């Protein structure tokens, strides 16, 4: 039985970047709590495979997963993603903006303009596109949830992830602005800001055992995150439990921000 | 289904103490935790109110594995806090979840005018008792390498206020308390978080919402156009106590209908 406050039966969700890592875990958990879920990433075959696995293992109640590929950097593909969802299920209740890129590591002072533009357009502008495309439908039904996956990188300076951090800080402000613009229509918008999570995206930061041992010293809970550590928080925000929370950034980081400099 | 995925929001087998849980947010937390399978201690000053609420929770459980029992405690008295934890351990063997929800606000007005006694009482009830209670449950949590501490704060602790100054200071201290508990006990897999609501429809805050004209003004000041319900704050607390919250600690989760994020009225 799905717990009452976390029940998503009847809801339709779009999760970008959901064939791997945090996005995939969120798609799985949304389906497991009753939602119909659109699995999306750039590659159609990967979307198909993950949607099939979710249908085999995770769905409960009226849940179902379908695949709609989308490169969020292209506005026409974002439009197609939302249109396909509406064509299939006639509504969209939950938008999870999880897809993001980081094509550059190094000093912000030496960064090529193209890399900066790509980070800001994919990590920020695409989220605005998607929010603007689902907005009219959520407004009409006076109900909706937008979740943007940000990062604790947007809360502190970084020697090598400066522009990525800038884009993630912008996402925190985006949900504040969506709250002001969409709040009166009962649309809730929040960020989840994880620290280091065991995903392919962040593999360079945890794969090397020595580097891992150093990294976990920053975390009071003594470990980096797993995708499932993030997806339960997303379900909480998307469900009735999150009906009165909006404009916030939920830091999910094993205690790292509370203990800056104390555990190193 | 090839295998059953582990449930995110299950509290089966867990033992929880919720202070101030005969009314409002505390009661909603106790109800929801019991519905997810937890054994819950309902606590407030009056024994008969505790027993009655526990009985009502048990009657509403409808097949859930949860259970509620009333154990009275006036959190201003250290020996009563000790008895609360001891009686819980005597009955159910341990404490997995501590929710410090009880709080006092004996004075409304300028900080300039607050009597020392009211100041001390606010500090003692809203900060010191939370330190007592956490210190009482933490040894068992260390032993089991597992525990959740939740403190109900307030958005009052995030900005200045004209007539709730001392109360707001204690709520800011609660936010620091969970950061400190994280640094001290995080290594034993003890998670400590604060939930900071703005105005919620409870008896404690009744003066702020019972007048319809005033309520209308307050409602319109929130992006979501309404004040909160106890269930909406409780469900965040309950989620943090479950597997969903297992990597979240040292944080303050603001649950406020969007109030802190921005104003609908142009401030420029």
C-alpha cells in the first residue's frame, strides 16, 4: 500500500536525464509511488530500456513509464517532450529538471565562452523553457510541482567547478522566482541540492579509492550519497507531503554544509 | 515483480518520542508516524490528554502495525525529561526517533520589555530542554549506529520580528543545535534536522489567524495564498525520519507556503 501523504496515484511526471543516476532513481521512486512517468534523456534506446525496466520492477497502482527522448539544449525537443506527455496522458503534474552538463573543469578565469554558454543554457535556460511549457497546464488545473536538481556546488566557491556552481546557484533562484510567479496557482517549485553522489556524472570525484577516502572526511555521516538518498526527498516534495513547501532549496549532503571545515 | 523494492517511507519497528504531541503539528506527526508503523510516545504536560490522544491514534490505525502510548512530560523539568526517555525504553527497548516539538512563548512584545523570568523560561523550554532530551537519547543511538532527531523551529528564527524576539532567537538556536548535533554525532549515523514552518493553523498560533480579516491579509501575503495545515508540516518531518531522509542532516527545512522566497508585491 502506498502511504497516504506520499501517494502519487493519478499524477503524471516528466523527469529529464532519467536513464541514469539521480534522475533514474527519481523516476523509479515516482513510479513506485503511483505516478505515470516519462523517462527522458538524449538517447532513445536508453530511454526505452529504462522505461521497460521501471515497468517490470517499480510500478505500483496505476503507474506506468514511457520513454520520450529529449536533448534539453534544444527548445523544439523540450516542446516535443511536453507535447508527447500531454498527448499520451493529457496532463503533467510533476516536472523534475534533473539533466545538466559540466563540460569544463578548471578556473573560471580561463574558461572558454562556449563552455560557459553551454553550462548556462543547459543548466538554467532549459529549465526555464520546460517550466514555461508545463506552466499553463499546471495553472489551468491549479496544481503542480517543479523540482530542480541543483547542487551544494551552488552554495560555495569551487576551484574547478565555478561555472557549474554559478548555474546551480541560478537554479536556486529560479525556484524562488517560480514561487512568486506560479505560487498563486498552487504550483510549488523547489530545488534539491545534493553534495557528492555516486553517479556516472560525478565518477571523476569518487572512483579513485584514495580520492574517495579524502572526500568522505567532509561528510559527518561518513559516506557519499547514493541516488536513493535523493529520490525519496523528491517523492516527498512531489506528493501531498510537499503541498506547502515552495521556493526552497533542500540540501541533502550527509551533513557536509553543517560541518564545513570541521571534518577535514 | 521480480523483487520488492524497499519502502522509502516505512517506519515499521521504529520507536519515536514526540513532545507536545496532543495538539497541532506534534499530534499530526504522532498520527502520521503511527500510521507508517512506528511505536509512538504521545507526550505533553497533561497525562489525561496524552492518554486520550494515544487512544484516538490507536483507534484510527486501521490495521497498521503502529501503536501509540501516552507518557506525560513537562519539558521544563529535567527529571520529567529523564522519566519520559526511561519509560519509553522500559516499554519498547529504545528510542529511534526524537521529535522536539514542544515549545513555549510566554511573552508578546518588544525585547526591551521582556521580564527576565519570561526570557529564561523561553530559553529553557525551547533550547535547554532540547539539549537535555537529545543527550538522553543519543547514547542508545550511538550504540545502534542509527537515530533521527527532529526539532520544530520556525521561520521566526530567520528574520527579525517586532513582538516575538526571544521566541525567534530560540528558534534560531535550534537551527544551530542540529548543525552541532551533526558535527558531534553524525559519524554514528545520527541525523539531526530542523523544520521551520511559518504560520500554521494550530492552537498555539491562534492569535495570529483566528480573526478572519487578519487571516485574509496573511493568506494573501504567501505565494501559495494560504497558511499551513499541521499535516503539511508533519509529513516533511515524518519523511525525514524515514529512509527518504537517511543522507540529510544538519539542515533546516523551511516549510512556509513560499513566504521566505519572495513577495508577490513589488518591493523595488
